[in-house]
C-alpha cells in the first residue's frame, strides 16, 4: 500500500466511525429526553423548597443543600435508609437470587410435568399486576387472612403479621413476587453451560456440589451479576407493594425510602424535601450498580 493510500485511509476513518455511530443517535436522544432530563430536573427540584400547595408551589425558591442537610439530621430518614438496605439485601440479593437459582436447578433436574407445574405457579406471581399482587398479599398476611387461617388449623397462635412483623411480611411478599424473574434468568443461563465441562468434572471425581460451585457458577457469572443488578434496582424502587400492605407503618416501621419520599412530597406537601429523598434513593442504586460492576464484573474472554 502506497503512502498516499495510507493517508487517504486515515482521512476516511473518522468519517466511517461517525457514520457507524449515526444509528445510535435516536436512542441517545430518547435516553436524554426520557431519562437524563427527568433526573436532572429532579436533582434541581431537590435543591428548592417547592411545596404542593401555597406560595412555594407557584414560586419555589432555590435553597441549595438545605434539604440534604435536613435529611442528614433526620432520625426518620436514617431509619428509612436502614429499612431500605435491609429490604433490598433480604428480598432481592439473598431471597430472589438464591431461591431463583434453587428453583432453576430443581427445574432442570425434574420431569417435564413437574417442571411445567412449578414454573407456572412461580411465574403467576410475576405476571400479576403489582396492585393485584399487593392486595392478594395483604389478604394473605392480614390478621384474619389466609396465613392465620392455615396456622389455626394446626392449633398455632395467630399473629398480626402486618402490625408486629411488617418488614418480614413485605420482604417475604417481595420474594414471592420477584423470584420468577431470577428463576427464568438462571434457567436460561444453566441451559448454556457446556455439558462437556460437567462431564469432565465428573470424570475428575467432582461431586454435585463441587461441579455446581467450581464449574457452573463461574460459567454463568455474567448472568448472576446482571440479575443481581436488575433485581436490586427493581426492589430499591418498590412502592406499591409496601404501601398497600402496610402504608409504611405501623408508624414508620416499614417506611422505606420510596414510601418516605411519597409521604413527604404528597402527604406533607414538601415536594422539594421528598425529591431530595428520591435523589438519595437514586444515588443508592448507583452505588449498588458500581459495586456489582466492579466486584462481579466477568473476566474478558
């Protein structure tokens, strides 16, 4: 290739690169309009004293970081922060992922009819509209609901679950609601594990647990990290389920950050303060995302 040809190739390369990026422009514009725009507007709103009614609704004033300073000094905020972390870790990171993996493994080792029955029952909880699932779970955990009726058959003491153990009730409810997604993701991932790797490990004397932990899990590492990220972000934003079942109560015993943000913005009319809580929730999601990306990032093939 002559020097002139190399020079022409070098001049044309940027043009070709720009041309290849053109199909991404509509997607980038849509993301900017419907995701980045609301995030920026929400961040600005958290720096104002906007209210739902009154003079501050029409003419909100910029107050800088006052809402965040007030948050840091609020015991109610820290209580909600702890409840949110517990809710996410217990129901998403541990509950949905562990149970979803277990169900996926059991389904792959079960007969066809059993597999179809189990998957149908589990997926039913996922496809129900969230408001319908929330009312069903409220009826299940209510003092005169299904759970206490079943316990009464065995002579066990009935408990006001939504009053005495509200966080346990909503954690179990969210696990029931979201496990199907993890099961489907892991079932698809397990189907992609090369059989020859499992066979080679078996020949080398590895038992079932060793094959699973040392062969299967490393192979599906990408699916695990992706599912952890998705279930965490979804659970971080759960509102309807908790609001219908407990309303954040009793008191603030189950008021996670989304519930607290709703109460402050629409019950107490402090929209700017509620938006600050929502922004903190967004930042927590970003922290979880960074942790998953860095700690669980799969090795480059």
